[in-house]
């Protein structure tokens, strides 16, 4: 009977299903620059509240800023040979 009780306790013990995954979105937070040439670049500032500010710098002159929202989905790359 004691063995049965021990087995029942072990069988109902479970690991947490809420394991923390790496917060991949945090790697996107910050300001990013896309350089087309020496004269033109696009700038993006990603914020943790899922807003992004976009603007272009042309010949050193900052263009109009646009406020947008963003979302991300975790994907996995596979190597193709």
C-alpha cells in the first residue's frame, strides 16, 4: 500500500509548462540604421512598448519621423546545403 501511495505521488508531480523562453523581442529594442549610400540612410527606433519611430537621413538632413507599431514572431533558421 505504501508503494502504491509513493507511485501515485510521483505520477502526479509535473514540471512547469511555463518555462521561460529567451525573450527574443528584446534583441530588437534600440535604434537601427540601414545605410543605402553615404548620402542616405534609414533609421528605426524600436521601443519595448511595440512602437517604432522611422525616419530617413538624406545628405545629413533628418526627414519627417513616422510613428508605427511593430510585432515579432519567433522563427528558426535552417541551414540549406
